[in-house]
């Protein structure tokens, strides 16, 4: 007997955000990218033979990116989902109305 792994992705039927683990991973990834850009700014400011104004821009970036990284990482839970949702959008769906002849009884006891 062989077991086949399903490739169908689950459909979300809730407006809940990402799970705690998913959200934490996403925020850690954002923080790591911010820190990588920060270190790059500092190394480029020291290593590149560029004008003083360019070095100052890179150094300001190296000093402000940690603050921005912390603010982004601690901004709170991420709400977006990348999975399909079974929830309809906010439009109002009108009920189906069927015209019946006058005097016709639909529900007789």
C-alpha cells in the first residue's frame, strides 16, 4: 500500500493572521535583512573612496537602520496570509428572489 502526499493547499476560512511561529520567523527575517544592510552601509562607508557626503549618508544609514529594524520587528503581528481564503469579500450579496403566481401556496401544511 502506498501513501500519496496531498499537494492540495488548505483553504483558510478565518480572518486570523499568521500563527505565532510564522509571524516570529517573518519578523526575524526582516530584522536580519535590516542588520545586513546596516553592516553593508558601515563597511562601504569605511572601504569606498567616495566623497565625504556619501560617507556621511552611509554612516547615517548605519546608525538609523538598527532603530528601524527594531521598530519593524516589534511592530506587532503580521495579518497577511499567502493562502487562498474561502471568505467572500465585503460586497453585499443579494438573495435570489423568485417570482410566483398570485394565490399559489408554496408551503402547505
